[in-house]
């Protein structure tokens, strides 16, 4: 098949690579790539967070984990680490149905009980270029305004938070995350620690030569550019030290916005309202079918703006794409 993938974050690049490996002809279109994506800001350790439905996410996450663990190339920046998740109670994590987890004391101050598991850790600064280098198709840098107008037999929407405008997917909302990249000092660089007991999530993720400390997860106004908050970094580093994690000086700070979904009832974190389709079978009809195609990529009950307002849609998409194509805020 001839397939267009919209988006060149980790989701778009992995999707494009897997499709190419299965013999499809792939074209990647993205407003921004590499360091200018949210994916470049991620920690990043394998860990389902604020995603659903839980049974499907657990199965998808297990496959992703196996795919990542099968990568046998040091240049990819993917390595296995031992993770400790300190949770507010002893309920087994919903995402752990298909992986081995054990209840142990965490190797931090106070030795609270934690869930221990092995998971792949990704360095986005290595992984994104590695993915890109494996793709035959170069990234076509441009803003997509109408998914249905893209060429190909299939269009796969991997535009992350961009789907709010591009697919009218208002269940997505920006969740601000910030990391401080610090000197590892004498920290144990084989373990990752997540502490989910407080009002804001904390995590420490080791990389080859640096330690990532995070984070926060704050709902952020759509359209507002994220900004590094130095006080937040100081709080994150202080929290690491209070847990006995040896954090050195801050090298840089980064901030970005994750695209989780609004709540759904069958999951403690999620509550369903609408279904949406992200893979859009291309209907080979003319412009009179365009509205039908548009409705395929929008949630049922979503009311697309009337045709007369198409200029408004384009303007909003372009202005938000401009905002998206700005690099995530960074200080060094
Ligand atoms: C501080 C922080 C830490 C995190 N840590 C972790 C972690 O440890 N583990 C984890 O799993 N996740 C983590 N995340 C979340 C993770 O970063 C995101 O879930 C992930 O990067 C989303 O990838 P994506 O490819 O969907 O989106 P993005 O990386 O945002 O990419 C979206 C792509 O779509 C393109 N695009 C958007 N709109 C349009 C348009 N209209 N036209 C053309 N192109 C468009 C963009 O230009 C971009 O190329 C973290 C996030 C943050 C901010």
C-alpha cells in the first residue's frame, strides 16, 4: 500500500519504520522533527501512563516493550534498566498484567515498598536520529491541514497533541512535563525510580552519561507555549536528594507537553465519551466525499465547522502548527 504518516515524533517514526519493514511505500509529513518534537524531551522509560483502555494499552505496551528489547544496536540508545515504582498503595499496577513485577523495598531513603520490573529506557537524542536513518522516505516538512486531502491508500495520524486541531480530537489535552538533566555524581545508573505518592509525579531515569530527573504532570492551557520553570527544577532535584538519590549539578532543563486523553469510566484515570479513528482508509472519491472522509477522522458527535468556516479551520491549524513547530523550551 501507499501510506502517508503524519508526524515525525517517536510514534510517527516507529509507525513508518514498521510499515516500511512490511513492504509498504511510506511518506512522512511533519511540521517538525528531531529536537523540535515532544518526543525529544521525554525521559524516556517504558511505562504506560494516563492511557487507556487498560486491557488494550497493556497489550500494546507489552508488544512495544518486546519490540524495543529486540533492538540489537547500541546506536539506538535503548537499554534495559531496573525500575522501582513507589505507588500510594499496594494495588498491582493496571499495566502490569502481562509483565513480571515484584513487590520489594525501593533502594531509596525510608525504603518504601515499590513495584520492581525490568523495562527498556530510551535516549531520544539517539533513538529519533536512529529511526530516521533507517527510513527510506525523507521527512517532508510541512503543516497538514486536512488529513483527508493527503495522498495514499491510507493516512496514519501520528500528530500527537496536534490531533486536537487536525482531527478535532478534543479529548486530548496538554499535560506539562519538565525534566532536569543532571550530572550523575555517584547515582546508581542501573536503576530508575518513580515516586507517585505525592501530588506531582517524580522520576529518576539513568542515561549513559547523565541522569534525568522529573517531573510534573500539570494540565496546561492548549495553545500556550510551555516554559521551563527553574523553581520546579529545584524542587525536582531536592526531591531526588530527599530520596537519597545522588544528583549532581543541573546541566540543562527541558519542558514539553504530553498528549494524554480525558477520563473514561472503565479505568480509574479515564472515562469514555467518544471513539476516534487515527488510521483513515483513503476513500478514492472526489471533493464531494471530502466531508465524509473528514467525518471519519473526527469523533462521532463532533461537529465540524461549516464549509464556509474552512478558512477559520485552516487559520487555527496553521497558527497552532506554527506554535507546535517551535522547539520545546530548553535552557542549558
Ligand atoms: C518531560 C516529559 C517526560 C516524558 N517522559 C516519558 C517517559 O519516560 N516515557 C514515555 O513513554 N513517555 C514520556 N513522555 C511522553 C512522550 O514524550 C509522548 O507521549 C510522546 O513523545 C508522544 O509522541 P508523538 O510522536 O505522539 O508526539 P510528538 O513527539 O509531539 O510528535 C508529533 C509530530 O506530529 C507533527 N505534527 C503535529 N501536528 C501536525 C500537523 N498539523 N501537520 C504536520 N505535522 C504535525 C509534529 O510536528 C511532530 O512531528 C514524556 C513527556 C514529557 C514532556
